[in-house]
C-alpha cells in the first residue's frame, strides 16, 4: 500500500528528475502538502480512495477562505499534475482530478512596452554590456527568462542567417529563432568581455558560474527603475515582442511557433491589445 504522503514524496522526486525549476518544485510541493493534509483529515490516506468530489470540496473550501481565484486555479493545476503523475506511474487506475474544474477569473491584459519605454530600458543598461545583451535577446526573440538562463554559448549561430537555438526548459518547446542584427550584436559584444570559464552557459557571473534567473530578474527590475518605467516586469519584454510582431503583420502561426506557445489561442489574445495590425502577413520578423 502506498500512502498519499509517500506519493507526495515520489512526485517531488519526479519533478526533480525532470530538472524543474526549484521555485516550481517548491510551489507544487506546498500545494500538494496542503491537499494531502486536508484529505488525511477526511480519513483518506491512500491515493485510490480520492474522488473528484473530495478534490472539488477542497478547492471550494479554499475559495471561501482568503484565496483568490487565480491562486485556486494554480492549486488546481498542481493537483491535476500530481494525479496525472500517479496515474502514469500506475499508482491509481482512474484520475479523480480529470474532472476538476478551474475557477473562472479575469486575466489582466499583458503589459506591452511602448517604443519609448523599451528604448529607455536599453539606454539605462547601456554601460552594462552583459545586461544589455540579455535585454536585447529578450526583446528581439521573445524568449522566457527561464529559457534565457539555460542558453549555452553554442546555442547562438552567427553569420548571414544568425539564429538562436532555444533548448527545452521545464515543459517549454525546443525551437530555433532567427536572430536579427540587434540581437546578434548584443551577444557578440558580450562574448568579447565574457569571463573565461569551463561553463557552457551563455550568461555567467564574474566568477564563471551560470547567471541565475533571480539574478537576471533583479538586475532588469533595477534598470526598469533607472529608466523610470513603472509597473513593468521581465516577462513584459516577451509580451512586447509578441504584440510588436503581430502588429507588424507577421503571421500569427509563425509568432505562436517562435514564442513557444502551446496553443494558438494564447497568441490570439494579444490581438485585442494592439493597433494597426496588417492583414497581408510577412515572414520577416520586426526588429525592436
């Protein structure tokens, strides 16, 4: 017999084995620990005893407390991932979380930087070659900060048809993105001053260690402040890239593929926030 507590530990080990981000593992771990505690109070200690009604009652209880619909949705996602793991591991025969519904909540519109804002950000980081290179890559390719932190030196191909190979990160898609002049030059200038290191990571510290996501986020947040840009976050550079390409008329299917969106509808939702969208479509990406 395997208990819910045992299954919880196996699930954490599974996430660690897939090299999920430590913050993701911590969040999933806390969500499932809370769920397991609730189920144990009901007298249910084995995964096979759990029903969809049990899980829905747990989520409904959270909604009546201080949890926002978005927080409950995140815990719903954690729960679905947990039970999907249990089924794939043959620890349960039926997945009770399959019928679990996400609460409805309104997504805030993406923060899309204006041309003045992202140019100001670029100017603010002008003297910091490494961070300027990072900002350029985020702006010119739309990759996620986690994907950027995992880039290797060999992922950048220079030349007439320069490209950026984006390796899979957690559950994101591997892909190759055309690298424009600004992106290429940003990386080239950084490589000229990059410390010598046995590490293959593209962006490293002065001591040669891979630059961590939290370090990248902290630095960019600082430059947002220097540039006088309020209410912006690192991921807004990605929003800006997607919106800018769509607004310039780049086909939605191409933007979706290069952004690594799992669904076309994710890309489509940006259309309501942009102006001047052309209908002809163009294959060449715009440079920000």
